[in-house]
């Protein structure tokens, strides 16, 4: 059975509080904190992009892999909507950095915020087919939000990485399911720096319809119900959406708590549900069942059912835990520094 052999995450240390963004634009910070459950978000410094985040997350995954030789990794797939290059892969750079090249297949995936789970799905498929011994899937983003746009309160950065294989598993993948429609709720055209969103369509018709569509189909396929799981992780553009969809599906607040990172991290786009999975694995026990569902605009969801193995107790402390990356050694910045780091001031000459 295919599953996770090693996992890891990486997050920027820098943060900006919701109040700092609100006072710049005259917005109502309490409404974002209470209504959308967004207190602060991560901010990547100028020398951090999707590739550097991916490299650090991959290195942490290797630390938990029980000695996987990077040269034995047959594929590296990176899902992101903020690849540094329009024409040049991120995967080859990461492969070179971790010692996995040159005998490897690389591809960069894009599907809005589910590009990371898309990479995981394909990596698992390669392992299931017997095509290769290991495949590395990475979900990473340094997401964009236009100045004064509502997205500016949430657009954040982070990465989660997973080495897939069949031996020495940390978590077995028991079932998967994907659910897609042509729902244009969020998009960014070529040469545009900031994305646009379809307002009211981003909720009911997009996030909730696809998350519930994929989740209910996977529960039916597996013959399981929410009470059969110890943990659940959903895509988290904010804190409100995953909390609501979990409740509507029949999951409890306690089941989603370890993986609900958005209130203190923001929306890491492709990394949102995968990083939530890393945080959940950090606290899971052998035999625990984890339900996971991503969401990406355009629109679609990938769902997974994971069963944690006894090996989790051997490896979880071999790399930095996601909660430590989330809460310790933080550096808070003002809006001016944030705008400089995210290159929001454009030259017209």
C-alpha cells in the first residue's frame, strides 16, 4: 500500500497582525479576527520564495524518512500558484538542492490552492503503479493579495513536503477521491501580479460545494463516517470556512483543531491543507485515522484518508514540528516593511 514515508514543513518567521493591515486601509480588523478568524499571517522576507520554502520542507521530510537516499526519489512534483519562474521549473532546483538529480522526473503543478494535493495525488499514483520506489510531493506558496483587498488579510506563505513510498510508512493512504467543475471563482491572468476573485461565488458555489462534494463521495466510497476519524484537515482560506464545513459534514471542533492553522498563519494557498496535515501528524498516534480534503479555485477538491502507523512515534521528533514553526521565534513587521518584502510598491519608470 502506498503512503507517506517522510513529511516536513517550513514557515517564514515573519508575521504581520490583522490590526496593522487594517489601520493602513481603514478596514475593520475585528471583523476579520472574529468573523473570518484571522489574527495574523506569515510574511516571506525578500530572500524567500516557493523554491526556498520547498527545499527546507523537503529536507525536513528527509529527516523523518528513516534514511531515504535522495537519489532513490524518482519524481519531484511541486504544487504552487507562485512559482518563481513562468518558464523554468521549480522542481529541478529543489532536486539539485537535496541531491535527487539527475535521474529524476520533475513537474510543476498548478490548480490554484489545490496544486499541492494534486502533486500528492500523482506522487501516490506513481508509487501505487510500481513505477518508482519514492516520489516527493511538495505544496508551497508565497501567495499574493492586492493592497487594500480582502485577500491581504489572509495571503500568506508556507510549505509542506511528503515523501511517498510503500516501505516504512508513517501513514497509509487508504482511499482518495477528486471532485471538479468549471467554477471560475478566483483567477489570475498571465502578466497580472494580483489575483481576482468572484465575490459571493467563492463561498457556497465554490469552496463549500466542492469540499462537501469530494468529502461526501470519499466517505461513501470508504464506507466510513466522521466519527471513525480521530482528526480531519480541510483547506483553510480563513478560519471560518474549514470550521463551518467540518461541522456541516459531521466533524467536531476537536478533530480539526491541530490542523487549523489559518488564524495564526493565514492562507498558504497550495500549502494550506498539506501543512495542516503535517501539524496533525505531529500529534497523531499509531492507528489514528486522518481525513483530509483540499480545495482549489477553478474549481476542485482532492480528498484522502490516511491511517497512521506505529512508525510515527519513531520519526516525529527527527525534524522541527509545525507548531514550533508556527508559534516560536517570530518577528513582527509593520505595514511598510511588509509592503517592501512583498514588493507591493511598483516602479512605473
